[in-house]
C-alpha cells in the first residue's frame, strides 16, 4: 500500500489547538506536540486508512509576530550550533598540536584551552 501525505493546519483556541485537515475534517489537541497524532487518528478513522500509512505535515498558523519570534530563535540556535562545532574542531586541532607536536602534558593543554584534562583526553581520542 502507498503512504498518503496530509497537511494538518492548526491554530490556538485556548485551551486547545484546533486541527484542520482539508478534505478530511477538524479535531483538536491539548498541545502542539499532540497535533500530529490526533490528526493521524482522525484521518485513519475518516478515511479507513492504516495509521502507519499516513504521513502528516503539521503547519501551525502563527501571527507575523509569533513567526518572527520562532524564526529568530531557530536562526540563533542554528548559528550557535555551527559556532559550537567550529569551536570543537579548533579545540581538537589545538589539543593535538599542543600535545603531540609541542609535547605539552595533557593537564597543561587543558589549562591553556580552558578545558579539563578529561576533556582533552576525549578530544585526542577522536
């Protein structure tokens, strides 16, 4: 059997999230985390489809201000993740150079890089 894709548009009407699946129906969930499962259940009941063969894409309806908050936060989080990965790579390279090329003890490398000697061991093990 073929997987069918549905879009579940949802918006907040306290204390619930109203969930609309065009061409299928409307239901509600207590939290945004429930929207996918309640939409899947409704689709399965209304279309007599197997839940495992239903793909649900959740589209929250947000105000411009809400969307701007989400976009700003996600953008900042992704930038922080990229910066953290860059810092890990640079620390690993510096630890390797300081310990293997310049023959500094692990504890001294840790002091120089502001990391514990245990973390230096972890960086060098990779």
